[in-house]
């Protein structure tokens, strides 16, 4: 039996999935990713990342008794943006900087304050500048660490680095590059963009652009020894994880909507290539290159629930440590007992240290509860968090061009770790007032990567076929009474988040003073 492997290089975890030649799911495995946090900085040790991927592949082969000769091809997707740089010897010389890094916040503020530059960048790339964007980080590095900037000979994205480790070949694909480096009209790197950012000298360090389904190389002898894969196994170029999730859950038609409820959340809609880029949302190229994805991706989605789990379900909290499966069982048992509206408790879901980037950009944004009293239970707070993330998703969707045209006839897909809950998809359906489809299975980005390997191996076109079995989906229909309540709550949510902006900036000053006092005490 032939096996196609897909690998998803996520921010918090690394996932691997196997499918057969009929695209049937065979297995899914995952391990944590080791993110280095230093204040506002988020980094990965690139050698550690490669070692982790090797371990994941090798352990999966052993656990599932796979014969290397039966693994027909490998596909990779990964977190986008950030900066994975190599020197002239094709070696890392600094940690990778991640997309949710916030060290360049002041640079982003200055770029956004210059309306002409801000609008030019948006008109070229389809996205506004943000702290973790590759071009912004290159500009930041040039001004703050010119020595490391001069060392850069190859600018890669996460999946490109791991594919390079597997094959020795350096490429990227259109979907990854389309977030902040391409002119979306010409589908080429934008010289005007790099000039605006003051980094015209880096453009020749960018990799050759290919389709996600092109051959990205074959497994080298050294990589074969480290992973257990067979030398010569084809590796597809792969794609951005967000776009890979669209492929994994079957979102391919105009006005299909895909919502990912992972550590971060994202909401995107498929549009024609000639769509105006003059919106608040960002744009990516779809895996079918005649289409675009208009998308809003927040800094934190299910990450808010992970924070709750860490605070309340650890040995230092009021419960014992529990794994994700047990936690979701707790949610599915207890959250339905709490009425919609969480007894008047509301939550703003901006828990990321990097603040928020969509549907507004404020690196100082922070999470908060409103409406707490002494009789509020943990379950009430959890439900308010789940509802708050749902309101954030609706906030994003309302800023997309054609959201008001979406009817019950259009497909709205929900995937990501949060979709495995029996409760959360229903809450989101009630908030949106729309039917929600949850396809059976997990790791949809990794599944999309496996599909890319299959298409690469057979040299077939994804616009001609659909590998997703829609007979296995769960359909969540909105409760009309709940939706009416949530419409009122969303209006309150929106007013709350607008009213907090000035306070967030003032609290940033307090945080800085407080941190300096800690430093002084240590001295």
C-alpha cells in the first residue's frame, strides 16, 4: 500500500499525517514545538526544529510499521512569515524569528503612521505591515543588527527550511510568499515593496517561486539516515499552513469560507483573482492560482482557552493537570450547563503578548473579563472565553468583502483543535447565525500537505479533483433564539474593544515601569 505523508510545522506543535492512494486517513501523530520566548520576542532554534521533525518522522515510521519504500512522497506546510535565514554556507546563524514576534512593533507603528507607505504596501501585497511580517523583520534586522543582516544569503519560510534539510534544495511557493513579499497582481517579488522598506539589497536572496504541487527535491542520503525515509523519496514544494487547511477541509470554490480555530484563529473567504485589495483584510494566494483568499488571522484563538487551562487546571490551580482530551471532555460535559451569554460575563480574547493584528492592529491590546462577580464559576468564565473567541471570529468575518453575501447555500468550514469540541462549533454557529461544517478528522493543514504530496507524485491538478469526503462532516445549525442574544452581545463586544484602545496604550506604559522595577530589584 502506498502512503503519502504530510507534515504541518505549527507554532505550538508539529503534526504528521498519513493517507493512502485513495486519500483515506491512516494515522496522525504530533509532538510539541519548542518556542523560545524572551519578552516580546518569539523564536525557534532551527537545529532543534529539524531534530524534532526527524524524531517525529522516525518515530511515526516505527510506531505504524511503515516500510520506507511504501512512502511514495512527502508534503510540508508551515507557519508563515517570520524569518528563517541561512548564511553563505546554507547554515543558520541566528534563531528563526516567528510570525508572532513583536520586537518590531515601533517600526510597524512608524510604517502605519505614514499613510502613503502604508497604503502602497497594502496595494502591492494585499496586507498591511505587521510585526512578524518577513519584510518588516528584515528591515528591523538591517537597522538593529547589520552584522546578522549582512550574513543573510537565503531568506526562507519555515516549511522551506525543513524541505531544504530534507532535500538540499531551496525554493518557496506562491502561497507563503504572497502574505507580504509578492505583488499579488504580477505574482512576482515586488521591487517597489523592498525599496519602500529600505531592503532592496535583499531581493536576490529570495528563493525561486514554485507551485505548491511542484517537485521540491528528493530526500537526501543524510536526511534518509536521520528520518528513516528512503533516499530519493519525492518532496513537494508545499504551502502556507493556512492555505493548506483550505485544501485539507475542501474549501476550493468561490465564496467558500474556512475558519481555523487553532492556537490562533483565522477566517478566510475564497474570491476571484481580480478582487480589489482595498479592504482591511489581508490576502493570500489560494492553492488554485486563479483565486485569492481574503483572510483575517488573529494573534490568538484557542490560545485563550489554553491559557484558561493553564491557570485553572494545573496543580497550582483548582484542578489537577489534565491532557487536552480530558479537558475537552470536561468542556463538553460542563459548558452546555451554562446558558448562552455566560450569565453576563464577557471576554475580550486578546491574550497574545503581541497584542492583536486583525481586525485591528494594536500590539498593546490585552485580554480582559467584564461582568465578573464573586459567584461566577470556572465554567461560566470558560464559556465567556469561548463566546469571546467566537465574537472575534465574527468581527473578522464582518470585515471581509463578501461576508454579507454568504447564505446557507455556501459552505462554511471549521477546523483546528477547537473544532474537536462538541460545544464550541455550536457556539460559533449560533454567533454567526450560519450552518457550520466540521469535517471528520484532525490536522487539516497536515492533511493538505499530504494532498500536495499526492498531487506532486501523480502530477495531477487540484482544480480538477477534490480529495475530501464530504459525507463525513458534522453539520451545526444555529439556534435562532441564541443567535438573537448573541447579536446583542456582539454589539456590546464591539463597543468594549473600541473603548479599550486608549487604556491598552496607557497600560503599556505601566507594564514598562513595572518591569523596570523588577530589574532594579534584581540588581
